[in-house]
C-alpha cells in the first residue's frame, strides 16, 4: 500500500482535505496529514516512510528529500514550484510535479481585489479612480494571465500582454494586444500585473529602470513572487514618483523601509492567491489524482524536473 503524506504548514481548507483523503483512500492508498507543523524536524520525521508527498508553499529541500528514502513523487498543489529542490529530487530519482491552472482564477481575482482596494485609496474616504478605460499590461500570459485578461475585459480595460513563449495570434484571438518587449509593455500600461516565475533570469528583473517607464498613475500588481522585484529599485521609484503604487500578494523584505510611503502600497500578510475554497479543492484534488496516475499508469505529464 502506497503512503501519501499531505504536509502543509498552511493547511488546505477542510473540504479540500476531505476530498484529498477520499481520492487517495478510494485508490487503496494510505493518506496521512501533517498540518500546521512548527518545526522542520516534524516534517523530516513525517516523511520517513512516505512514498508520495503533497505540499503547498512548504519547503522541500535536499534535507527533506534525504530524510524520505521511500519517496517517489512530490506534488506542489499550485503552479509555482520554486519551493522544491529539483536538483535534489532528480538526484534521488524523485519526480516533482505541480498542478498548473488549478489556482489561476483565484489568483486573478485577488489581483483585481488589490487593484480596486488601492485605486479607491484603500477605502479611506478619499476620492479614488476607476479601472474602466485604463491600460493593463500582463507580464507573462500563462494560466493566471489569461484569467486576468478575461476579468479585465469585463472592466472595459485596454489589455496588453508580453510573453515570448505564447503565440501573438493566440493573444489576439482572446482580445489582447501583444507587445514585442518588456519595455514596451511597461511604457504603455498604467497597470502591470506580474505573473512571471522566480528563476535565475527573472529574479530582481523588475526594478527602477523598468518601472520608471510606466505612465502617470502607475500601479504594479504582484501575485507572482517577491524575488522578481529589485527592492532597491522599488524603494527608488517610491522616492522619485509620488504617483507610483504597489500591491503584492507577499510583502517585500524592504517593507519596513516603505513606511514613509504609507497609503501607496498594500501587502497581504501571507500569500493569499490560492486561499479560496475552490482553489484549495481544485489543486488538492489534482495533486491526489496526479499521484495515483503516477503510481498506476506512470503518468508524468506535469513533471517539472
């Protein structure tokens, strides 16, 4: 009997956890949960006899992989997988997967929730502005980016996107205007929504030079990763552009340094993009089904290492 461990410092919603257990046990596997753990040692002990692991934002590094000699597969219930040490997984013969697309609508809706909160002056009673008729740039047109575009059209925004890996005709078919460069995207758009992964090419790639190209009333919306922001550049744009605002699904490390600019930024206390009941259910069930597909049919469609 295969043992599946669901290890989540930030647990799934109760309904999602129930459905994960049901899927796993219906396949004849054992399902165990480690939730709200307070130390890495608890995780190291829990993975000792696990053959499969489902995580959310939990860190699976080389030490965790080494502590799990039976582990065959780890699935991150979500799109990003920079919290998994892919090199360590590959060296130990562990398949790493994500669940692309399952959280996309939740993340896109959060982006607009933060946009509206900020342009309405954080609901402090002062007069704000509206999204209708404004220009929105989507930086990376993947699953989340497509949902952002769909919602933006409902607000009657003018939508542009940059993604060298997506065919321009596919964007145009969805009512989005493709642009040829990052500089062009930021130069055209008052609002830019970030959906790039955090990797060697993108970390600290969003800085002062790029942000300074944005039109008056600029807002950067980050539901991606804090690591893609050049924080020195972020502080500089706040200092030099009183019209610049920033909303993010996770606070930058320099958050305390931005205190003088209160009212011009908003950060969720924890990463909240996937924190809906629907996203929990979708990602959790997808992770469980991918594990079963892997063991039963050697299905590795969503392998990322």
